[in-house]
């Protein structure tokens, strides 16, 4: 038995919104990860089964290792298809915003989405959602947005509408947003949901291989280089840092998603409970943070890098040089010693 996490009035409002709409747009945050793609494609499959006209639009391309996901070939990438995306958004009768809590996570898509008169439904599990949506389904205690999509569909009385493709997308989102169920995944109901997905035909071992054992030669070399040459450990603070400059990324023919999971690797070192990865992009430093136990990387991200997230998984950005971002991180380490 799965508890009724989502409030009844929210279920009613979402159902009514879907009933009134035919053309439905689903959007996620910039740099979509496994949970963003899992949640959006799961909802897309569900809406297709009830004969709606959904379209998934992502601000930027998703990682290649997610391209196998059912329906991924139908996703529109906004930066590559701006005109057609703008037209579809302008005609939308309902917009689902998934896996982000504030509109600026849409980056270049923010204006067109926010200017659309279509009612918006937010489904997310990050802290402190803003009030840009008509309906806000926000539960930070839930492991992933994909899990919330499963719960939402079931609470609307439509578990029978979850086909295998939808189930595979839900499982992928749940798996990736918990690091293969290694953090933020200790609640029994997660495994009840997984059991139901497996009953629908999900091959969890095959999905794991497709996501985590699908490296290119260049990606494997990049990971080795990052660990051997670019990882620094701070034993006194039980922390580790990996940095990669844009030049280094180019040397390894970096493709979108090639550094996925790198931030988790230092946590395998005995004595390290806090890991940070900084990747230099053209206009900013992208920062990922992971931890074990009670160490609050969401606090570190918010304090230092204008970010946020969950206790053990967070992200942020720095609009400085890579050197300056590293300096800020190192100078702040003593401030978090009480959390060790």
C-alpha cells in the first residue's frame, strides 16, 4: 500500500486541468538529467494513452546515454528548434513544468513559458518552489520527480494506463536521481513502487546497463584523467574536489553527459563524505555537490554558489573564473566543519 502523499485537492485540480486541455506542453530544466527526462517522458506516455496531444520540450540537449528512452526521439530541444517550439508553446492549453522549482531554470525558455497564458502545473521535489504555477505539487521529501509522476497518475485512478514505456521512464528517473538507489532512497515505499514497475515488465538490470555501463572510449579516458590528475582530497574536512576546464573537456572530445556521475566517485574513498565537481562552461562554472550521511550539500550550494537541492545532492553555478570558484570553496571549508 502506497501512502497518499499528494493532497487530494491537488489531484482534483490536475485532473480537471488535463480534462479541459488537448494540446499539452511538458517542460523541464536546462541540462535535463535522468529524472527530468524520466518524469517528462513518463507523463508524455501517460497523456498519449488518454488521447491528449502532449509535446516534451527541453531547453538544451539531454545526455546521449538517455537517448534509448522510449519517446526520446520525439523530444524537442529548444535551442535547436526555437521557432517550432515557440509555436507549440503559444498554442498550448496546459503546461506541465517538471523537476525545477524556479522559472530561471528554464534559461532561454523562461520568457516564452512565463508569457504563455496557458495554466501551469508544477511537479517537483526541490525545496522552496516559487509561485509561478496555478497548481503546485511540491514534495521535497520524495526521492524524485519521476516518483511523483507515478503517484500522481495512480492517485488520478489511472494506474492501468501506465504502459511499459511509461514504467521504464519512471524507473529511470527514480534510479538516476538516487545514484542507483545509493542515496535519498531509504524509504520502503520506493521499493513498493519499483515492485509495481517490475510487474509491468521493467527490466531494471537492463536499464542500469543502458544508463551506467554505456561509456564511450573518450568518456572513460576523461573519467580516468579527472580522478588521477584533477581530484584533490581535503582529509581535515572529509571533502574532495574535481575540476575540469573547458580546454580539458575539449581534449577528451566532451559530449553532453560525459561527466555525469563523476561527482559521486570520490565518495568511494574512505573518510570522504562530501564531494564537489566543477566544470567550466562558456559563460559559467557548473557545480555539482554530493554527500553521505547528514552533511548538507544543499546548504553549501546555497551559501557559496547560488544553488540548492537536497541534503545529499545539490547543484549551483559560479559566474567567476574556475580558479576563483575553487578559491571560494577552499576558503569556506572551515565553515562547515561542525557538520562533519
